[in-house]
C-alpha cells in the first residue's frame, strides 16, 4: 500500500503520493497551511478513483469533464499527467516519463493508491 507523505518546504507545505515501493507517483502544489494541504489529499482521494483520462498527446482528442487526468507532453518531450479536481484546479502532477505507457501506469497507480494513509516527514 502507498501513502501520502506530507512535508514542509521553504515556501509552505506539500504532499507526495508514494506507491507501495516508496516511489513518488505524484506531487502536489505547495500550500500555505497544513489544513489546505490535507484538503488537497482529500481531493485526490475523492477525485482520482472517478477521474476520466484525457490524452492530449493524440490529435483530435476528446475533452473530458472534470475531475480528470490529463496526459500531455512537456517541453523536453516527456509524458506527464496531472489530476484536476471537479473545479478544474490541478491537485496532483507527475514526474516525466519517456514512454506514454509509463505515464498511463502512473495514473493507474494513483487510482490504486488514492485511499492510502497520510504520514508526515520529520
């Protein structure tokens, strides 16, 4: 089972969603408060399992309703995904993947680990 790891950074507080192997699947934005960070985790828990996948790397892709995972290519040509909540706000973003299959597996891992417990990094 994975976990949400909450940690304080120079500019605020953020969380990473870790898979069972302790690899980071996705990272949140930096929040101003612990409460808003925990709300972000609740949003991932609620939205990830029901989110559709919108593959923006294919021509003429279908636009999905929120909540959704968006697959896109970054400036370096790597595949990434972001999870957007019902209000369209991004709540989780991935690292770059060289292959689209890795990116799709990352989305599946988020869905599978969305109900993980919350831990705090000291």
